[in-house]
């Protein structure tokens, strides 16, 4: 019967060499989202229930538009990193690469569409 230490069992399995970086990005974007979501709720909540013209006039001001854009961008970046980690943990082979590429394209597309919509309102 062989008695293996934890280190001996892990030898040869390698590391992804990016786990710390992903974790750090998730922590930073998560902390940024805490503040941004609170700011977004205050700016969006104050105009909630107003008429279309009032909402357009409100988001033509720079501060609410910037807060909305930052919340959108940081949120989609956090989403991209979280789903990428999920895919890396549970999907293997070609499907992993295909799903990561598809998810990255999807998150960037939605982020660009959201920024374009807010910029169109603001300008």
C-alpha cells in the first residue's frame, strides 16, 4: 500500500498560472460594482417613474450617464471573468475554447451596445 503526501499527489498536475490573476480581477471588479451599483440605484431610482422626456433630459447630464456607463462596463467585465472561470472549471476540450470565445464576444457585444445606447441618449 502506497502512502502519498498531498504534494506527491499534486506533482505533475501543473497549474493554470492565471488563477491568482482571475481571482484578483474578480475581487477588484466586485468591489467596484458595490459602489457603482449603489450610485446607479440612487441615480436611476430618482428618475424611476418619470416621463420619457424627463428621463432623456436626466441622462443627458454627464454624471448619471457616466455612472450608468461605468456600471455597465464593469458589470459586463465581471460577468465575462466569472463565466470564463465557470467554463474553465466544468467544460473540457474544444467546447471549452468555443464557449469562452462565444461568451467573450457576447459580453463585449452587449457592453458596446449598452454604451452606444447611453451615449446616444447623452449626446
